[in-house]
C-alpha cells in the first residue's frame, strides 16, 4: 500500500521497519523494559529514513541497508549487549554475562 502511495516498491521495507519500531514502545511498557523505548525509536527512525530514501528515489541498496539491515543489526546488538538483564535471570537477580 505505501509503495503505491510513494510510487516506490522498495518503500515497503521502510514501512515495515517503522511499524516494527513503533511496536516496541508498547512492548517496553508491557514488559517494563525502558531500554526497549530506545530500540523502538532507533528502528522506527531507520524505517522513516528508509521511507524518505525511497520517496526521493535513492538507490534500492541504500533503502534496503538503512531500513532492512541496520534495524536487524540494532536488534541483534540489543540482545548481545553486555550487562543486559535477561527475563529469566531477573527473577533470580542474576545479570546475563556474569557468573552465577
């Protein structure tokens, strides 16, 4: 749908990233994880940038990198970052990456 509005089929990647990022705001509240606000804003910003690139006829590889690859890297980094409290460990007070 957004691809038709912008007359750019690659805009779908940006739209999906934007919507996924916005969903993290609700998850942050529901799971009481404030760090997810930052992740959500970052992914939504990548999606918005991808939409803007698609709207201005940027090369497809640029749109896919900004709105597809970069959000994936952000998600992976959010899981792998040191000191992140895992949901299972938070019940026992153990932080991931530290010996039990």
